[in-house]
């Protein structure tokens, strides 16, 4: 009798049904882990893109989106704490935490990329490019410049450079030509690339073929938009110090540039590279977090089965 019942049970397919149910559980767990990886990564990437392409024009909109994401993460976290089902509770709490983390880290990464690269990139896109400019031309007539290509014979007079110490050494030297006497409207600058007096090697100032100046934008500071990470006021102090040191007449608002050999600023390329590197780093973090959640979910399910 017992053998017959066992055979009938096997013939009715009860064992395959148990295996199928187990397969569904594993599939569900894998789906949970995949969501734990993909959704926060997409949130992180979206926030980075908002800072890169929208923050310059509508910072309040970006912060509102970040706030909504953080509130959504908080809602999932608190909802999970009130759930009776352990599996559901773990999922909601884990997703809430990782979404909140994506909102915070995405904002930090996006704002860093904006400050270091994007603000300057937008500055160049929105300002004019001048060519064949003489160093003796008026700085005021080029106040809307983003990139300036100077006339042949223009050079940075490194012998009249000075370094202004304010933590790092802020360097400045006048841009001259054969017609310059004791005045300079345009100045080349850099950080930690000069001696205290009389020598400078910032960017391409030593390259005799370089004649391009990428204008250093003034800082734009507000509670919503902290602007470019440029030390504009410190560069101006370095210019004033050099002008005083060598009796050079400088305007109240000189044009301050980085002296390069290329008329194409590289901020966009650098911004995209940094954004991708940080996104990949966050993806690895999401993967580790998703695997950890899958492990604890499987262990909870195993413990619950053993208890039953």
C-alpha cells in the first residue's frame, strides 16, 4: 500500500511542482537583485545628466527632482519598516536606502562635475571667440570673450611673472608683444606653476607657437548655484601683485586667461569622462549592494522553511 501511494504521488507530478515553485522563488530573488542594481544606477545617471545639461539654466528644477527622489527613498524605507512580511520588508527598506544613496551620491558627483568642468564649458559656449587680437587692444572691448586667439608675435612675458601665495601659489604674467611698453590688458594665469618672482611654466606659456587664451570666468556664487571652481579673485590679486612688482599698468578688470595651444577648450570631454567614471563606480556599488540583499533574502527564506 505504501509503495503504491508513493508511486502514485510520483506519477501525479508532485515533485516537479515543488521544483517549479523553487525555481520561481529563485527567479523572483534574481529579479529583485537586478532591480536593486538597475533602478538606483538609472537614478544616479539621470541626476548626473541633469547637473550637466540643465543645472546651469534651471538649478531649482534639478534640486526639486533630487528632493522628490530622496522623499521617494524615505517613503520606501518607512513603509518597509511597518511591513509584517520579512521578505517584503527587506525589499522596501533596501530599495529605499539605495535610492536615497543614489540621490545623495548622484548630486555630489553631478555637482562636482558641474563645478569643475561644466560651468566653464557653458561659459565658453555662451561667449564669443576672438581672433587676431593684439595684446595692446582694450580688455573692455573684449569683455564678452570666451576664447581669444592672439596675433602673431604675442607671448607671455614670464620674466615679469609673480606668484601670489594663498594656500596654493596663484601665478600671473602679462601677455605682451613688440608694441607693449609698460601696460598689459591681458594676463596669463595658473596655479602652482611659477616661482615667487620671474619665472612661470603654466599650461603652454613656454611654447613659442601658442597664442590662444581660454578666458577664466568670474565666480558665480549663490545658494542654488555655486558656480565654477575658479579662483578668479585670487588670480586678480596675483595680477595686481605682478603689476605692482614690475610697474605695469593693468586695467581694473583685466582679462585673465589660461595660455594654451588649442582654441578648443576640453571641458566637455573631461566632464563626460569624469561622469562616466563615477557612474561606473556607483554601478559597482549597486552590484555589491544587490548581491548582499539577495544573500540575506535567500537566507531568510531558508530559515523560514527550516522553521516550518
